[in-house]
């Protein structure tokens, strides 16, 4: 079907596919950041149950390096803060990509004459007449 599309519609379709790829990449990155955030928050919670005099180690590449309680807590606090910002940024990016996708999808539907009916902008995933 793509071969029968006007050049403008073909270009919009390719842009839609690119946005879909971008959306998938952002979703994967967000999922990874959320997982890391949960792990860091769990580690911080567990740290509260550990005696401050306990011997602790942190992973540095392939090595475990001895660390103090305060340093471990500070590092985890920083990591949690950084990951919260990362997740928030990815959520905003995900929203922007979704908005661009929906807008482009509506443009393509209108270009192909599908602006009315169930598959038009008021249909599933459409702009709802906005």
C-alpha cells in the first residue's frame, strides 16, 4: 500500500514510524530508570536497618571497595535524586513524542481523506475534535 501513497503522505508515514521507534526507545529507557530508582530506594531503606559501624562495600566496576555508612547513604541519596529527575525527564519526553505522534497521525488521516468517520480524528487515538 505504501507504494500507492502520494509523496507527502509517504513522508508523513515515515515520520510516524520514526516517532514510533523513538517512543519505544524512550519507554525502554524510562523502564530501566524506574527499575534503577526502585533498587536505589530499596537499598536506601535497607541502609536504615544496618548498624552505622557495620563494614560496608560498594561496587566499583569489577571491584568492591570498603565504604563508610555516611558515604553510602550520601551516594544512594544522590543516586535516587538523579534517577527521579531522569524518570521525570523521560516521562515528559514520552508525552511530547505521543503528542507529536497523534498530531502527525491526524495530519496523515486528513491528507488521505480519512478525516471523517470512525478512523478520523474523532476515532480511537484521534484528537477528539480538538
